[in-house]
């Protein structure tokens, strides 16, 4: 299993921890892969248990839980379509990405598959709202899947670090994209997507602390193991409410 670590010298960074996409936040793997193999998926019961446990060990998350209750069970299917949606969400608003994703779904009769995307090609993806770069990512992924070079079924059987490395070998997939799929689709319970701006801002708001960078947040979040995915959902929930948004509506897609 590939070991991921926090380092500052680029050539020493393990391949699965490198910034692999020009549109993906350039954060490294914050000890994400150190520890025992994690193949289990988060369940609604686990989400509630994890929220309560985090409230017991972290006063800031206790306040979040007391104010908002357990977070929504955000989730997405383990499909090519989900990976395309994550591509679209790289460094743009969720609303903008959702609009492009919906146009793609309408064009393909709600069947966003590798074959369907390949059938319409790059230029039509551009007309639907994809940037040229993101259209290339979606097509390259479709080609890899149809050629058998990348398997979503295999991904389910890999531990967190192995799955992360597998996804980061894809064109356009960096740490944030891989972490969001691990957290939202595979529902792994101990993922910390440090490339997510909402999480970074939300942690600072929830704790009242200023962190020097993602590595500092990663060190602080060690106390949340093995429930960092639950802590992330709690932080996201508070972040959305603080901005007048309804987390349940976001959860519905």
C-alpha cells in the first residue's frame, strides 16, 4: 500500500499525493493514508454515532452538534456520472456545476455513461458548458473505462489510500477530487478533503482558530479519527447554515 506523507520537497512526494490537475486544489495528502485498511462504508447509524462521539471529544464539534444536530447523509452513486460531476465542480460554484451537469443529463436522456459522453464528443461538451480542459478530462475518463484501464468496481475493493492513488492517476484528478469521491460515493468514514474551501473556512469558523495552512488543519483534525468524514459533514452543515443555505437541499443534489 502506498504511504502518503506531508513533505515540502516536490520530488519526494509519493505519486498518489501529488497535485495532478490544473483545476484541482494543490494540497498534499495529510497523513490520509496512514493507518489500517479502511473498506467499510458510513451508514446513517454510523453517522449518528460518529457525531455523538465527536461531540464528546471536541468541544467545538459538541457546539456544532448541539446547534444543528447530526449532519445530512450526503451521498452520490458510485458511477462515471458522479466522477464527471466532480470534474465539473472543480473550483467553481456547486450551482454552476449542477447546471452544466443537468444540461449533460438532458442531452443524454439522463444516462451519463462513458459511451454516451464519447458519442457526443468534446465540442458538444463545450457547448453544454464544459471548459475545454474539463471536457478533455471527462472524455479521457470515458476512454479509460471503456478500454478497461480504469474500473469503478475495482475501486470499491481498494482501501482509502489505494483508491485515492488510483483516482489520482486519472487526467484531471487531484487530491480534492479523489477525496470527494471517497467521502460522497464510497462513503468512507475517515476522509478529510483539505482541498475543499468550505471545509477550511468552516473549520476556522467552528473552532475560532486561525490555521497557517492545510497541514495545520490536518494536525488539528487528528483528534477526529476515525470519524473525519463525519466531522467534515458537521463542518459543512454549519458552514451552509451560517450562509443561509439549507443543508438538506444541498444533500438532495
